[in-house]
């Protein structure tokens, strides 16, 4: 139970922080980039950061930018997340918005 709460807090912190980093570092007026979900491996070595991109037609361009800037984003996250080992982030495209799938629970 305590491990689940800790993981949940880490997920929310990573989600909020990566969202802030993207907002600060990618200045695009024509695209909305939202961090929708974070899932970590059980050992907290990896964090899959799901991003939703609107308009969807720009997803390839934005995902390329995110992947190119990943080392920089990781370094910023490492300085902001105060735990012994910060998970290595990977960006994953969240296509639920494009598919029309809306989760009312989140």
C-alpha cells in the first residue's frame, strides 16, 4: 500500500514537472502538448510519459522534437525530482483523444 502511494506521488510529480518543462522549453503557438499519463516500471528505472498532441496532424513533428530534446528534459527532471534515482523518461504518443476515447475517471 505504501509503495503504491509513493509510486502514485512520483507519477503525478513527473507528469506535472515534465508538462511544465515542455511548456517552458517548446514554444509553439500552433500546437497543444499535454502530458496525459505517466507509468513507471516497478523498479522506477523507466517512466513512460504519454503525451497528447493537438492538432493530431502535428504529432510526428512534435514527437521528433521531444525525442531530440529528451536528454535536456531528462537533465531538468533530474534536478527537480529529489529522489535517489530518477526514472529515465520515454515519450509515448497518447492517441486516445484522436480516437475519441475519453476516460472520465482522470
